[in-house]
C-alpha cells in the first residue's frame, strides 16, 4: 500500500536538475498514472529552464517538451524580470533652425540663377555645373 505524500510544498532553495528529477520520480511512484502533474512541479521545471534548455529539462524530467516550452514562455511574459535599476531617458534634440544656403549665379550672356536651400544643400554643385554649361 502506497503512503500518500500529502501536499507538495515549494522548496526554499532553488533545486538542481537532479533534485527535481528525484522529486518527479517520487511523485510518479506515489501517484496514479492518470493524475496531472502539480503546478508546483511544473513551475519548478520552468524555472530550471533559466539555466538549462527546455529540451534538456524535458528529457531529464520526462516531461512533454511543448507543454514545458509553453509554460516557460508564459512565465517569461508574466515575469518582467529583476529591476536592474535602468532609467529610460527620452533624449530629444532641441529644435534647431536649419542653416539656410543661398547661391546667386550669373553667366556672361546674362542668365541668372538663385539657389536657396534650407538645411544641407544636396547636389548644388551639380546644379551649378549644369547652369554654367548652359551659358556657354
């Protein structure tokens, strides 16, 4: 006749893979095969996945890989992790008026062109070359 274990309590120390494997063996030995694994044991297995891969923990504890993986991802979503003391800073540059560029050109035949650009002028050298070549 098997003795009932009573409620499974949370250990005060973080279990290793081997100690949790032994706890699962004891639970499986003393419980009917159709009984669900207690949430406490699932939680401990999920916590071990912080230090070991889900595959390794599932194999060692003889657990369903996908069931363990889903519990690990739910735990990650629920637990934001330790407060590392980071402060989010919103660093925005103060508005600075962009410099304004102005270039006035006139060819020998009297053609005139004025370039007025706010910000960084782009391709103004090429524009001036085209303008000067037209005046020839």
